[in-house]
C-alpha cells in the first residue's frame, strides 16, 4: 500500500510539474491539506502527501476537468476527504470580418451571408468562472465512493448559477449528471475558446454508467443516458416524450502508461415523435459511431483526433446540438419524420515549450447531409473551425491565454458566412 501511494504521488507531482499531458487551465500548485479531528496531534508531511495522492487517484484527465483543488479537508484517519476548488476567469474577444454571434466561437451562429451590419463585435465574458466540490469516502472492498458537484455562471442571461456535474461513482458505476459517455474527454487540445472545436461532443447528460478497466491497456463502458431529441416538426407532426434512454458504449486501448489511447464508441437512440395525421406515436432509429484518441509524441508533442458519423446524432455534435437536425420532415409524406445524416472530425496538436509556455492548435469540421426529399435553402450544410492558442503560466495557479480563431458556415443553397476572432483569457484557479 505504501509503494502504491508513493507511485500515485509521483504521478501527481508529474502532473503539477507540467508534463506533456497536463491540463493547462487548472491549478498546478500543491494542494493545502487541512486536517480536522486530530485531537491536537500534529501530522507530518507524509500524511499530507497521502491525502493528495488519494484525491489524485480520483481525477479524470481531459476537456474542462477540474484537476486538484487548492484546499483539501481530511480527518486524521483519511476515511473522508473533501476537496473545494474553482476558478475566476475572464475572456475578452474581438470579432472582425464577420462575427460568431455568441460568447463562444460557435460556427453555427455565423450569419449567412456576411453583412456590414454584423461585421465586428467586442465582448467580455466572466460567466465560465465556477466552483467544484468533491467528497471521497473509503468504502472497504468497494473502493472509494466519490461525490462530485461543479457549476458555473452560464445560467439565466449568463449570470445565473448553472449546474454542470452532479454525480456519484462507486465500484465502476456512475449515477448522475456528467459529460456523455459518447464524449472522449482526452481527444481534443485545450483552447482559449471555452466550448472548443465545433465537432466535439460537449454534452452533459444524466446517466447510469458502468465502466470496467481490465488492465493497464483495456477499458470498456456502457451507459443509459437521459434522451433529448432535437426535432424539426411540420404541420402534420409534433414532439412528444421520449420512451427510451440513449445507449452509448465504448472500448478503449491505452499505452505509454495511459498517456496515449485509441477509442471506438457507438451510440444508439430511439427518437420518438407524434404523427398528428394518424394520431399516433412513432419513432426513428438513430445511431452514431466514433473513433478518437490521443498520441504522446515524446515529452513535447501530443496529437489528438476524432471522427463521428451517424444518423439522428446531431444533438451530440456541439455545433448543431439543439438545431432540430436529429429528425426532419419527409417532403410529400405528411406525418413522417426521418433521421438526418451528419458527421464531424477533429485534428489537434499540443506543444509544451517548458513549464511556463504551451501552444495548441485545432481544426474541426461538421457536415450535415440533408435528405434529398427535404430542402431548406438556409439549412446548415458545412462548417469549419480553426483555432491556434498560446498559454502562459503566470504562477502555478494563474494562467493567461491568447487565441486566433477562424470559422465558416455554408448553407444548403451554397451561401457562405465566415468570422474571425481574437480572444484573450486570464484565469485564477483555487
């Protein structure tokens, strides 16, 4: 057990030291451990290191994950650990040569075609500042029970408190709200833009998930997740409640001590709608497949990739989520809806110059293949996203970033809109 804890602590300090796979926008300083119920006994540094190592073992790497908090509270026996952390962030952005009409650089929100009226834009955004709380309890043979809650201020009018995560994990099971199982959290580089590449699966779902790790290389997961169909209806169709959960699954192979992996994922959906003409509930089958991964190329370079294809999976691709492109009407057949074919792709690189400086770049695209019997001139057809980023660690818990982004959106009639954004970020983590 002592040897295991030392290994965990070594891995933890490698993360804090700025290794090639360290998350950029999080706390890199050693946590402060506050012991309670010690009976006046003064605990040595070894006890502090054991608490930090126990917390580190519950951390998930990847997109927008919280990492180590600055403050951890623990009892003398370490049977209960509470981590409290968060960040204060501010993004300043300037759009030119066209705008992405959103706080985030969302290519679906680029006006098509470009107009002089909406050609430039300046914005300030503190709403991604947030808090997180993690409680870890030892449960004997079951292993640790982890309860986690995080929230930011992306709620009502981008100032209200907004729940992001709220889940419990124990013995491989997860219940609650967190990133969908169809999302590969470590398959994209960090960007200054909060939402990241347009083809990414940045979706929070409420779920029941089971994850099983066979050894140092193989892991599988299966989940039942809360369905949310995004449907375009007609005069003869309408929305209804969903009867079946979405079922995402994946199998992952890792190597290089877990710093490189490839994952194959699948998603199965039953999308319900209402046929007003026949006064009946009907459904369409939706599915998606994904290949994704990361590859550590020495200590400096990391490569990322992802590709998705499916029908009725638009709700899982961030650029077109909520745009009604899971199902659309069948022209000439009133009362019928059909699943829309869509896909996305991402390629990215990260280069770590040293403990202070890191650069990333990402290219992403989203394609919607409209059915031949459904034509809308302004229907989303193809979008591209390019992002280059540089980050500087002012201190171990205070970072700054600068980014240039280019995006374009083409509609089904061939009309094109594009946008450019320069964005700066300062973030203090605690």
